[in-house]
C-alpha cells in the first residue's frame, strides 16, 4: 500500500474512532477553557486603570472577586459545554458569537449579584434568578424550539436578571458594586463571544446540519514533493 493510501486510511480510521457528536462535545469543552481564559484576562485588564487613577479599591477587589466566580463556574461550564456540543449541530459564526456574548453577559451579571441575593433580603431575587437560569438552559438545550422562540426566552431571562440587579444597586448603591457589575458583565460577554467562536467551529464538517449555509472546509493542498 502506498504511503498516500496508508495515510488516508489511517485518517479515515481516526475519524471513525470517535463519533462526530462526541468530537464536537470535546471541542466545545476546549473552547470553554478558551472562553474562561478570555474572561479572566478581561477581568484583570478592565479594572487595571483604577490602579493608577481613581478608586484603588476597585482594582484590589474586582479582579479577585471575578476570578472567584470564574473558578466556581469552570467545571459546571465544561460539563454544560460538553453536553450542549454533543446535542447540537454547528451554527453560523455570527449567530453563535452573538448568542454566546448574550449568555455570557447574563451569567456575568447574575454571578456578580448572586451572593447578595442569597444573603440579604429581599429574598424574592433568588427565585427570580433561578427562574432566569432555567429559561436560559431551556433555550440552549430545547431541540423542538425555533431560534425566535429561544431568542424570546433569552430576552425574558435577561430582563429578569437586569431588573433584579438594578434594584439591588439602587437599594445598596456603591461605586464598587456598580463598576464590579459592569466589569463582570463585560468580561463574561467577551468570554461568551470566544465560546461562541468555538461553538460555531467544533465538530468539523460532519456536524454541519442539512440545508445550512455553512461552507465545508476545503482540503489542504498536499505538501509532498513530487518524486
């Protein structure tokens, strides 16, 4: 057997070793790690100017608090990424990044206020936050819903947590709290955008849904020199 055919057979066997949906699940886990790195980098860079200008407490408190949120959400995020990737097909990059940024913003905003909603009254914010989380998860994992239906669920969830967070800020107004909420939301939105890039790519051509506008990757030209 020639080296070219042997290599092609090995490559085909490698493809058949792991099912495409599982490859996509593993790929999504990898991109969750990339999204977490982007979130932690943004969580450090955004408050950095306050180290030299203005409130020094913002730089001392906000990055460590956001890093703690990232560590807590890291393992659940990988698990959700694996399951979501294995259950879904690839989607156009523009839609994936926009949805990823939106989900990240919801997660960042909710995570920042969650300790206050658990420990301080009014306790009505906690069940509302859990309701919003359930709506987001349902929108992500429900297969029988159209994109417009999922979009409406996202908007409802975003509205719920936005109102709860704004009321919390009004009741306990603090410059550190306002900047922390804004930086947490922005950093998580960036991380979600990066995760959306991976969601659009993971799985390769085998996970392109029927009728999609996604173009398969063109085969790379062989670098072997003619004999």
